[in-house]
C-alpha cells in the first residue's frame, strides 16, 4: 500500500514537470492562473493568509476529534469509541492542536502583521517563508494521513517511549507522527530564523527596538524560542525514527537504552513550545487592548522585559513535566522554584493590561471582548500553573484531569482567545472588510461560556481521581455528572465555531467596496497607515518612525500620512517560485518512503529536495522592480 | 542595496563583500542564527551519548575501541581545513578568485580525507562488533559522530558547488556571502569536532 | 487549617461508618503522604484565590468604570507607566511565591526520604504490566496481583518498576503518583490511617486499556493484615471437590504457561500473567469486574471485550463442563 | 574624488587582510598546541585523573572561543546579535546536555 502511494505521488510529480515542459501553452495558462499565483507566492501577506486558512482547517479537524472524545466520556463505560481508537483520537487532537493549529495561526498573524508593523516591504527571506509554509502543510497532511492509511498515531501528543516504540505501537501511526512533525518542524525552524532576521535587519528608519509594537516583540522572542527549542525535538524525533525504522536502541531498556532521554528531549522542546504558542497571543492581546482602550500600553518597557524573561526562563523549567519520573528531591526542588519564578513576569503582564484599560475609553468590539475575556481566563490557567509547580501537590495533579483543565485554560483561554481577538482585529487588514459584529458577539459569548463550562469543572474531575487520557470511567466513581456538564460545554464551543464560520461567509457576502477602510479601528501601529487592500509592496516609501505607536503619533500630530524616509523610487520585489512547494513535496515523498519502510523512496525524496536546492543555487534570479509610475497608479487607486 | 550595485559595477569588491548587500547581510545573520540552533542540536546528541556511553552490553567499550593516533590525525586534518577555509575567505575579500579557489579546493580535499578516515574507523569498529544496533552505546555513538560526519559531507558538496559557480561567474556581491556563509559552516563543523574528540574520544579513553 | 483537616476527618469517620465504597478523592486523604500533599494543595489554592480576587476586583472595576460613554470621543491621557505600581506587582508575587516555596521544598524532601528501618516499614515491590499490577512482599515471601494489602498506621515503602511501557502508580486518597519505568526502579512511601479499600489507577497512558488498569489498596488493622499474610504464605490452593480437581487439570493444560498459583504444586513458567493464589478472596476480577462466577465467565470468554488489548487470550474453546470446573477451582483459591 | 576614496578603502582592506592572515595562522598554531596538550594529557598520565576531564573540557572551550573570535570573526563590529544568539545556544545546549547526562 505504502509503496504504491509513494510511487503514485512521485509519478504525479514527474508528470507535472514533464507536461509543463512539453506543453508550453498549458504551462502559460497555469502560470497565469490565480491558483498558480497562490501556490508560488512569496508575498508574506498571502502566506500569512494561507497559514491562517490551513490552521483554521486543522482547527476544525482537531475540534471534531475533541467533540468525539467528549461524546465518548458522556456516560460511564460508554462503548462508542474505546481502546486504541480512543488513544488515536486523543493523540491526534493534542498533536494537531499544538503543532498544526496554535502554531500556524500565530505564525499566520506574524506573517500578516510583523513586516507591516516594522515598516518593511517583506520578510528577510521571502523564498524561505514560502518554504516554511509548505513544509508545515506537508507535515500536517502527513500526520493526518494516518487516519486514512494504517491508523493514526496513538501514543499521546507527548509520544512517550516505549509506548511509541515498534513493539507497543506496531502500526505506522507513530511514524506519521514522527515524520509529520519532523517535516513541519524544519519549516518552523526556518520560519523562526526568518522572523528574527526580519526584525533585526529590516526595521524602518527610526523603528528602534524599544519602539517595536508589542506583537512584534513577542514574535521576536517566540522566534528565538523556536530557534533553540526545535533542535531538541528534531533530535528526539530522529532518535525515535532510528529506533523504529533502523533498529537502534536509544530507548530500549533491554538493550541498554533509556526511555527518559526521550522525555527530557521532548520537554526541553515542549516547555518552550508552550511559550511559543502563548507569547504571540500576549502580543495580540496587548495590541487589541491598547487600541480599544485608546491608550498606549501601560509599562511598555516592563512588558518587553517580562516577555524576554519569560522566554529565557522557559528553558529552565522543562522537568516540571517530569516530577513523577523519580529524578530525586534535589532536581524536583530546583525545577519547582524555577517554575514558580515564571509567575512573576507573567503577573507583570496581567497588571499592565489592567492598567492599560484603567483610565481608558473602552470600546467593546468583538476583538476587545476576546481580549478582555482572555484576562480572567488566563489568570485562572496561570494560577493553576503555579499550583502545579509544587512537586508534592503535583504528584496528585499530574496526569489527571486537573492538568487537562489547566492547559486548556492556558491554551484556549490564552492562545485561542488571543487568536480570535487577532482574527477580528486584523480581518479588515487582510480581507478589506470587517467581520459582522453582532454575529461576533454571539460567537464570543457562546465560546466563552462553553469554554468555562467544559473546563472549569474538570479541575474537580482531576481532584476526584480521574486520570487523563482514559476512554472511560466507572459508574461507581461518581464522576458522571461532571463529565456530562463538560460535554455540554464542548458542544457549545462547537456551535460557537459554526457561528464564526457563518460569520465569515456572511460578512464576505455583505461586504461592499466601501467597507474597505484603511484604518477601521483608529489603530496605533503602522499596519493601519497603508492603503486597503494592502499593496504588494506594503509601503510606497518606507516610513520614518518617530516613536512608539508610530501611526497614532502621526494622527495626533494632525498628519494624514506617514512621513516618508526615502524618495519615491522603483521598488525591488522577489519573484515567486514553484520550488518551495516542490521541495515540500520532496520531503513528503521521502517521509512516506520511510513510513512504509521503502528506504529507496525515502532517499529519493531527499535527493529531490537537494536537487531543487542545488539548481536554485545556480539560478540567477534577482527579482523584479515596480516602477515609480506603477506605484503612483496603485496609490491613486487606493 | 544601492551601494552594492555600485560596487559591482567597479572592478573591486568592498572591504566586507559578504555584508555589502542587504541580502548578504540577512544571509550572514540568518546563518549565524542557524548555527545557534545547530549548537543546541549537537548538545542534545552529546547529552544522549553521555547518558548511554556505558551501555555497551558487554560489547567493546570506549577504552577498547578508540585509537588515539587515528583521532589525532583526523583532528589535525580538520583543524587545518578550518585554517585553509579562512585563508580562502581572506583571498575572497582581496578579490583573488584563483587563490580563493585554491584554498577552498584544499579545504574540500582535507574534508574528504577526514571522511575517508572516519569511514575506515567505522568499518574497523563494525568488525569489532560495535555497530549502530549492537547496543544503546553503539546507537548513541554513531548518531553523534555520524551526524557530524554527514555535516562534513554536506559541507564538501556545498563548497564544491560554490566553487563551480564561482568558476563560471567569477566573484561578485552575490557569490561573496555564499562563500562566507559556507566557510562559517565549515568552522562550525570543526568546532563540533573539537568537542567530539574531547568528549567522545579523549574522555572515552580516560573512562 | 487544622480545623479544616479535623473536619474532613470527622466527615470521613461518618462516611466510613455509613458505607464501604472505595474512595479515590485527593480532597479526602486517608494517610500522611496524601495529607501532606493536600495541605500544599490548599495552601496554594488560598494564595491563588487571593491573587484571583485582586485581579478580578480591578478587572471588574475597570470594565464598568472605563467603558466608552455614548458620544464620548475624547482621547484619554496616554500614561507611560508607573514605577511604583510596577515594583509593587513584582515584589508582592515574589513574597507570595516564597510563602508557597518553603513548605513545598520541605514536603518534597520529606516525601522522597526512605522510611527508616526503625519504623519497620512494609516493603512492597510493585511491577506494572499491560494492564495489571503485580505486588511482591520480598520480606514476607508473598506475590499477589491487583490488590495491595497494607497494615494501617505503618509506612509502606514501594519499589516500582515496569516490564513493558511507562505506567504511573496512583492512589489518590493515600498518595500521589510515581511512574513505573522499564529498566528503572523508583520508590515512594504511603501510609493509611484507617482501614478501608482505596481505589488505585494507572495515570500514564499505557495502551489500549489504560483506562481500565485499576487496582485496590486494602488497608487493614495490623492484626488483620498479619492474618492475611499468614493466609497468603500458606495459601489453600489444593482442590477439594472432584470438580475443582478437574478444574486444576484444565488449568494445568491451558493456563499454566502464563499464570502461577502459589502452593498448587504446578511447575510452569507462569510469569506472564498474575499469580492467581488467593483469587477467590479478591474483590475484583482483572481489577475491574465484581468477583462472581458470572463475571469470571465473561472475562475468560473474551478478555479483550472487557479490557481492549489485554494480552490474555480468549478461553472460548473449552467445553462448558471444563470451563465450569476451571471457574470452580479458581473461585476456591483462598 | 569619490573613486579615490574607495580605492584607499580597498587598499586598507587588503592591508588588514594581509595582517590578519598572519593572525589566523597564529591562532591556528594556538589551536594545534591546545589539541596537542589535550592528546598528550590523555596519552601520558602526567595529569592526575580527577583533574583530567576538567582540563580537557577547558582546553576544548578555549579552542572554541579562539575559533569563534578569530576564524569566524565574531570580534568584528556589528556581531552583537550573532554573539548573543550563539551564547544563548551554548548556554541552553550545555544545560540540556548536562541534564541528559545526570538526570536520566
């Protein structure tokens, strides 16, 4: 089966190349199409939208998996989805939500907003940016292929060995997990480097580090976390792949291996990963709260400092996920204190948000509702986090529903609320029209209430002795009604998501040319200063930045436009490329080859990637220029 | 960017051709960041090796296996190649295409010699019953040293590719950052080796 | 704090007299270790409730007081920050965390300390299997499964390991978790103050039947425990009736490869499944089903139906007579 | 005028790189010596065994610094970010490697 699939993909790839080569007219038609434009684009705005679209799609899949989990747990001893199938559901739910929902949605916003916020025309490496996206998508599809061919991963999103080893998970599920994450991980790492270089090197004149909008700052720190956190995951996945496919013994106790190595590698990555998916949400919340309070961010400098400190401490605390593995009291004590200390910078942030609103003029748009709803929810998740940091207490919470409740408060109450705030906030910038506010209101309340209904009560579920990742519980355990309340809440969140989808369609339909406002929220940062829809070159002339909240400052000074830092001149643009998607396909083919133990195909895919890299190195492509009269034309039109 | 274009039009390259263009600047910085990530990657492999180095299951131990003269030779070769690649970059900055190609050529040859020694070493070990699948120690050893070896291999292919390009197009502001970055990579591979010969071979000999 | 503890105990005494339901709530600890852990849970909850109340108070005030009034389009004052306030909300959390950190560290070390020999702790070796628990008392020469018997008022020192994947040993009302990891020996201790049956769970995803890897801790008064020990050291594993004798034969032909029965005189490897000596005395079959002939039949007939992925093969090929005999023999094991 | 200035600049560039060629050969010599000490220390048993491993690690660390600052030119102006990120990478790497060594 696997061989057939891989060969089929390869044949399709070759046909694509060959027909394109032989049939010039066809090629031209393809290259003129809208589809080709999106598949080969290197424009950060389009890539951002594709990230958001793909992340949204995976969100629906992951959400559906969550609903199935909650349905199974509605009754004690329910036999709707049991045993290994249930393990597949919970594994795929977790893996999908972290790697293919939270991260791409946030990276999507980074793409959409960061170059605009720093006054740049693009990211530092547009080609690699496209490659990042296609690798992420390839990895996501690969992970989910498990549902169709041979069974999905079933060892939990943490994929602990030996449960993830050949012996105890003989199907291809864990291989899909390993290769899928490896491929998308390469993409994420490239993306992290890209944003770091972009923010360091491509800021507009006058945009000093302490004038960066907070979302850009959190992007910067997040990218640094990606840079250092993904290599441990890469190594861990590589070792697990060696163990599964090439018969090595890293984790096999019988052959001298040690399964704790995986746990350490995973959490050295995994804990910073938690901050990777929360810090950008902090950034979005900061932007939204500041904008709709009509005030500059309270304590900007300490916010920046807190962000860096959280990022730094994020690397010192991973072992608090492993208090029960028997590291001994000294290690547990050290990691406990380190973990608790993270509460301090996080607390600073919470109070800064509160005092940003203090004395402001609050406008409760849907974006603001999600941002405001974020605060108490995240505080809840934060304080349970501190509770978990105490090892003796953690021996009780660990791997119980208390932990499930905690991290959903952080990941939904933090990340998802942040993302949804960002969706409503930046939607007009991306699509030229607002989302409907009344539907947004319904969406917010259903989601907010449904969320608390689902997860607040799960804290008690854990304290009453329900372990996580169980497909059922006994009637005598007395856990039934709590589980039922939780399921009802989950259904509410599902309905809320449907309302949102309807809102997307409805708002698109009712949008007119007049709904394209360039500054619909009376924004503060540079992305609201440029015409709507955003021209492909972003800024006709790079702006001169005079302070924090640059656009707000200009507006307060009575200016209608930004002051340019350069004369109007031809703009250099990178040309689009079909290579990123083909390179991703190469990795994909290679991954399939390894999954189905057809090592030749695995190597072939990698050769394909290297050939594409090699030939690109010889390609002399210096992009193209947009001439001055074209820019003038475009700016007039907007 | 404007300055860069101007400089290519004249005969010489500016003092720091690798950072003269905007793209070059981005490339060099981005590559440094990548090396930061590689540092953590190798650190994790080192950690894994240190955790498993005594799990040889009765197979040959580090003391039985390692031969100091062989490692010393490999070390000298790689250190020298680090010097030759930096000499090549100096020639590049002086806009001496031929000499640069010569030094990079020497670098590649030294890299290949190193790989040859490594292959010889691995074959030797396999004969002594120390393989990737013989024990956790075997797995960890080959994962660490093999990853480094594959970096060396990639580096030789990369530098060779760039030399072919330079032979075709000559030196310009497009090529300079590529060479510069490749030489950074090569130094980094050398740095990793310094730790491999220290932690794996010398400390393995000590026990 | 002490008042609350006393109250909990009082409530428990009441509950205990009323019913004998097995319990598994972290909030109703039945021994020293669990109590120590709950004390920290409450301490952290008090601190965190304090934090939440302050945040929510400011939050509510801000939301009501500073919402935009209709027609109000003034620009609020752009405040940069306030060093005093910022120092305040940096220092106060540090103090709160210190308050939590000190008892945390103390308990961490207390819980990790091995009970001294003078206290004569009961030593138990716990081995986890997919999906059952093996309990061995090395000093007493007893091997049993699924039900961990302990004396009240005495520390029980556990040495935990696993033969297959990572499991986690959890008896919520007695003590928090410790992982069982192949190739590694972890230790923990717990203590039960009062007699009773306490629910245990596997807390680490360990495969298809992770949800069903349940066990019991039976805490008995020391005299009772001694009686149990005597019984286990000299188990009555010999068949009495003709049917039971027949059953033993069936067992020897079909089950001996995986199961041992101490005192039955069978010579087989018998180390893959639980040792069945004293099976008739256990509360549950497979740690899960009420121990009665009907359930035993159900379990033998199709173990995978009860525990998906269980390694025990279905014993559905026996004649009814043989199966009945086997069941009679198993239930006679005391 | 301008071309003249550029030419001088190029000349200084050539001069500095000639000087630095020597600098590089010198640091290469330093590295070889450090390596030789490390190998000799292991081969000869002159160093007491409890000091040997710390000595080897120190020698390696010094070599790395020499490489980074001379061959890889982190001493040049404008290397702030590379230095910061390499330092972070080394810091996190050391923590991870040590943890894997002693905590598993």
